[in-house]
C-alpha cells in the first residue's frame, strides 16, 4: 500500500512542472484577441418530462450551429456571446394505442458566458435564454393531426475548448434548460440536460 | 247386504248426480270472478259515449298496459277524440291529445291497430277515420316518437291515402314477408251504404299500405276486392303456411278469408275452405283461436245473435257449434282467452257472459252471478272488447266499449301464479310485438309432442271487431305439483326460439336474438407529448344463445340513442376515441342477426358513479331504447 502511494506521488510531481512547461510552450492563441467562432455541435438531450421519456426515450440526439463572439477583458478572462440553434427530431408511440408520433423541436439560444482562456484551452460558464418551437405530428387515426407551438426558456451552460490549432478547437459542453408550456391544456416540460461536443472554427477580429 | 242398503234409490241417485254436477260446475266456474272497476280506474269513456274499439298496449314502455279507446261521434258531438288512457298503476289518465293520437276527425275512429312499423321497439298506430258526411278525411298513420308520444306520419303514404273512406276494421302484419309491418284497411271507398252492400262488380281498390322499409308506404291493391261492407278484420296464418292471411266479416256478402300466396297477394278462398256462402248475413267479427287445443286456429264468426264456431281440420273449417246471444240483434265481438288460468280458453262475448270451454272447443255459459259480469249484461250497445293484464297480476282483465253507454272495465280476480306470458321484444324482423308469431306451450320435457300441447297462440293486432288484446301471449299454466313447461316461439320466417322448464308465474321476454354478455367499458388515457386523449374501451362476450350474429350495434345514450358503430359479429371490443375525461358515458349494445333482427340492448356505464343491475335497466329504459 505504501508503495502504491509513493508511486502516485512521484507521478504527480513529475506532471506539475511538465504542465506548466507545456502551457508556456504550446500556447496557440494570441493574448487579448477578440475572435469569432462558428461551430457545429452534436450531443444528446435528456428530457426532464416523464411523458417525453415514455414516448421518445430517455435520450435524443441533437445538433446545431453556434456563433460565438469573444471579448477579452483582462487576460485570461473574457466574455462570450453565443447565438446558437438546435434541432431535435424523433419518432415515438403514444402511450396506450401505440400510434406513431413524430416530434420536432427547434430552438434558438442566446448565452452570455464568462470565459477563461489559457491559449491552449478555455473554460466557460454562463446563463442564456431559449426560444423553443415544437411540433408533434400524429397518425391518421389520432384525433388531431398535429400540435405545434413555441415557448421561451432559460438555460445555464458550461464547458470548455481544447484548441487544436489557432483556428480550430474542440468544444465540450453541458447545458441545463428550463422551459415549460401550458399551451396544450396541461404542462409539458421542455427542459432537460444536454451533453455534447462541437468542432469550432475561429476568426480573429 | 249392508252395502246394498247403502245404495241410493233411483231418484236419490239422480239428485246426487245433479248435485255432483252442479258442485263440479260451480267449482270450475268459481275460478272465474270479475269485478267491474271502470269508475275506480276512471276509464268510463265520454259522457256522450261513442265507444267502439279498444286496444291494450304499453305505448310508453313503462311496463304497464295502457288503453286506447276508439270512439265515434254522436248526434250532438262531432269530431270525437279517441282516448289514450295512460296506466299509472292505481288510476288511468286520458292523454290522447297531449300525446298526439286524439285522431279527432269527422265522425271518429273505428278500426285502429298498434304495431311497430319502423322497428324502433315502440308501438306506432294506424287509425281509421270514419266518414259519413264530412269531406276530406282519411286514415292516419302515427309514429311513436318515444315514450308514447306520437307524430302524424300520414304524409309517408304515397300516393296519398284515399279520402272519405268508411274504414271499419284494420290489420297489421308483414303481409309481403319482406321484413317490415304493412297495414290493411277495409272499405277503401267513399260512402258505401251499409244498407245496400252489393256493388256489382266487385271493386279492386288500393287497400294496403305496403311498407317500403325506408320510412314510406305505398298504397297498393293486393287482390282483396271490396265486395260489400266490411266490419271486422283479422290477420292470422289460418292455414299455417307461414304467411298472414286476412279474414273479413261482412254485411251482405258472406264473410270470408283471403289466402296469402306468400308474396302478399291474396285470393278469396272462403268458399273453398268450408266457410258459409250465405248472403244477406250481417257478421261483425271473425275471431281465431285454438279452441280445441290441437295446435291450429279455429274460428268464431260473430254475427246476428250468435257466435258460430268452426273447427280447423287442417285443410278447411268445419262448423260444429253455435252459441246463441241473449241479446237481440247483432253481437259485435268476442275475446277468446284463458281467463281462469286453467290452461283452457274461455270465450267472452261483448256485452254478455263468459263461456267455459270443456277443453274440446264446446262452451257452456258461466252465469253472471258466478263470473261477476252482471254489469256486462247491462251494456246498452256493446261493441268491441279487449283482454289485457293491466295490473300485472297474471290474469286477463276485460275492457268493453259501449256506443250508447259508459264503457265497462272488468278486473279479473283470479290472482294466482298459474300463468306464463310471452312478450316478443324483437321478432325476426326486429319489430316489437312479434305480430303473427306462433307460440306453443308444452309440458316440460315434451316439446313438440302434440299430446303434451298445453296451449297454442298466434300474436295478433286488431282482430274481430276492433279489439286488440295486449301484445303478449297469455297462457294458463297450472303450477300444481311443481309443473313446469317448455315454450316454443316460431317467427313468421320459420325460425324458432325455445325456452325449457319454465316455472309458471313469469313473463318471458323473447328476442329473436339475445344481447351480448358482460358488456363493460373502461376509460383510459392515451398520451402523446402535446395531446392527452381520453378514450373508452368497450368489450363484451358473445351470447351462446346466438348462433348467427352478423354484427353488433353500439349506441351512445344521452337524451336519445345515437348509433356509434356497427361492429362485425366476430369482434368483441370497440374503442371510442377522444372522449371527455370528466364525463359519464352510457352505452347500449345489441346483437343483430343475418335477418336483421336486433336484440334487446345490454348496457354499460363508463365514468361517474357505477349503477348496478335493475337500477341500470331502469335508467336506460327511461332513456327510451331506440327512441332515436
């Protein structure tokens, strides 16, 4: 047991100087630069609504583009403004008659994020607003053809970039959304969590 | 020696035999006892009189027989309304005007027959309008719209019915065997003079209303010529060949029978089957019943001062007995029924006595002092009568109309459980009442064996002279020794239903087809993400009594009955989509056979407080089955 602990400490001591050395040497991004990124993201959405999960499953793939402006404040701190879109489509079955249903959810998001940019990677965290448009289409035997509507919501998002080159980064993110609608006559929770990755291309301004 | 001493002398022996005979007779007669109760039940008719015909029918389907009284005008009172006495249990109220069947035209109504012509399980009415002097009158059809309210349906007759006819007797039945009720009316011409009843040649006039099955009737001639003034009309299958024949009692020409060829075309066969060819007689009624209990319909012709009895030999009628009337002049009508529940038919002569049958069709008068029918003998100008169990006590009561006096109502005091009644709720056509269905009652275990036949009936509409008995068959069925009975119902199309080992004291409700079993429903929620649908799943089980269910009919019941769906006969569930989650729904389901006959409904309540058993039936009955 002592031998294992000693081995772990030795490894840790080796990595600390190595990391600080890397930070200095492999810094891709210039300091205090404004930049604009475009990204294409993909991930999985985990709904908070029980009926949603019953009909469409526990997780659904989502994808969409992002546009982000970064304004450095004081290196390495900055502020990001993100405008994004998200698209979700799924097929399911009604709970009792097992008739086919189709769901399509499109949302527009705007986030303001604090970002910590190291040059090699960056971390971000911030709140945002969503505008969610939904449409559910039913089988011919169902009493109605479709239901559609829209609702506003909020979210908080967090994640990080790993810079592959001065122009290209890999992004990982987490988003927790809050959106509820009473429009059908009962409450549907459109919120949930979303985990995903994105490929990001950067333009310096 | 001692024995010899006890043998009575010849005179003593005669006296003893007479005493024994009287004792036996009185013991038999003692079972017949009526009480005149017309004032008690408020059914005396109008103070200006005019009573002519009577019909016992449950027009509002509340389980109690109502009474329709057909009236003609007096010298001072024109346009006499008919009377519809609604039975409220302990009293009757005239609601003819309220319910739309006052039929107050011209000189009043003679013949009128109730029958379910549109298969909605409600008895509709075809009423004649008497013409003497008023112009523009015609016979009327009335449709029962449910719960015993009527709507004039005469416009459904195409071409329009003839005006100013002098119809007396009318008849109802599926004459053309196409599965719905047609009508016949006598004297389809204007102003025939009863005193000169010999037209020459006979007139071939349209005198049938043929039901087209689509809510219209076609006025048609089907071979029954007008040969002279007709009084009563009866429609029975006298030759047991599966179609309905017509009998007309006439003034002048001999009364006769028109045989149906099976397609609703008729031929006068009176002279071929043993009926008298004597002219210049004045008959009022031809009444058919199985007087000798041999399984066919014998005949009583009611006419001038007598009732002449004819035995049905299978191929013809053979005159065998004459009952003389104590009244001078004509006798109008007779009711033949088992009034004392002894299993043998008696005969009540309008305005006279009741006659006891010895079981072979021979009749003996029952003194009014015994029968309680003394008031009957006081009737001023008696006309039609009708028998019906108005109080549901298992014996037949008699209503007698009087043209020149108050009508009389005789309550039967037999009050025992020696009876079986048969109500045909749905016959082979789906109609209520089962007109011309034949019903045999046998000793249990001996179904179909003639030696054990205990009674034979054919359901009739108006018969004889303007009488219509209750639309159930009534059998006296003695219960002594725990006797039980088998019953066979034969519909006009030949199909049968049998009921075995029946205990006396009950009314059997017959449907050509039985409702499905275990009909029930449950409300479910069907969820999509943005739509929540409530639906009702109904399911049922096939009734093993049915062998040929073609489909099931599902009805939604609220203020009326709405047909929801027709489901194939091999399917036993149905889903109703998108219902109100909070609402209570009521449903009825019927089975329909290949012939279109529809069963009584089974019921289900979904949502709300559960109703059970008779309470469910009561609620649904109040909603008027098929009163769409």
